[in-house]
């Protein structure tokens, strides 16, 4: 989902608070992780 989901998918299906909580435990591909952490710096703080 984080890598291939459409903007609509992400808006409908991703819970930001939950994502922030589990971010340190999931392992997306490095480019995907970097992209998400650039867009949402609060994720970087939890890693």
C-alpha cells in the first residue's frame, strides 16, 4: 500500500496515527521509507 497505493487508496485506507505507531516495526523499501519520511517528518522521529 505505501509503495503502490493510489492517492485515493492512501487517503481512504491509511490511518496516520497507527502508521506513526508502527513505523519503527515495518520495513518498506528504503526509497519508500525515505519518501514517506520526507513527506511526514514525524515518522522519522519515531524510527
